[in-house]
């Protein structure tokens, strides 16, 4: 029982009767044939539509739905839009979450999802190329505070290029956006290591 009237008022102010935003209709349609997943998906989409978002829950669920069930998106007529929604979720988490670990998890999951799209789309990857190009531009536009999370991620951006060059539709891909991302990535990386004290002095100290 809530004994504090102030607490009761505070909790009431956070209660919102949430309806799923219509922009997520593509995901609802893609999962519509899988009754066992719909309840969880509905909870996930309502949290996304809530004005006070639980980003930890959202990032965790977005990872599961985007990676484990990518074939639902891949086979849907509006698959690229579905992929774009998950990309938007991860980028929004990086921009909006107050917790650094959640931001880092969102970055890791975004890179993994991009790898998933590239490696598992086969000849149909051509449908997703505009989404990939747009995402590379969006990553490049991040300020240093957030771009650093991509640089330090265990999942390397350069692996995306390797996967693309092994794709059967590689000749259809324009590398301008990815090349610009690489330039920023390597400049940032080299700049960071040049700012770190030379480890040679540390080795001398240890040796002595």
C-alpha cells in the first residue's frame, strides 16, 4: 500500500495509457503470423511508444527481435523499413539514454545488426543498401562523445566492409558513405593513440 500521498501523486503522473505508435505497424505485420511472439512484441512496442522509456529493456528486446528474428523482416515486403526501425531504436538509445553502458550496448547491437543484414541477405541485400548507406552517414555524424563508443566496440566497423566485399551484390553498393565513415574512424583511432603516453617509458620502468 502506498502510504505517501506525494509518492502516490508522483506515480500517477508517470502512468500513461500507451497505444502503440503507428510507425511500428511494419513490425506488427511482420510478426503477425507468430502468435507466441505477439504478446512480447506488443509490450516491447508499447515501451517504445511510452514517453518515459526504459532504455535498458528496449535495447535488450531490440537485440533479440532484430537478431533472432531477422528472417521475419527479410521476408517482409517492407523489410528495409523494418530494418530501419531497429536501427532507429539503437541510435535513439545512444542519443537519449542517460547510462553509458546502455549506450555502449546499443552501439554493439547496432553493429551486430548491420553485420546480420549484410551476411544473411544474400542477393536480396540490394533492397537494404539504401538503409545501410543512410546508417553509415548517421554513425559518421555522431559527436566524439558517442562516436568513441563505435571505436572501442568489440564489434569492429571494418568488419562491415569485409562482409560487403564478400556479398554477391557488392558491385551494386556505392562505398562513398562507408569510406567517409572509415576516414573518420581511423582518424579518431590514430588521434586517440597519439594522445596516449608512449608505453616505451612504462616498459623502461618495468625493466628497471
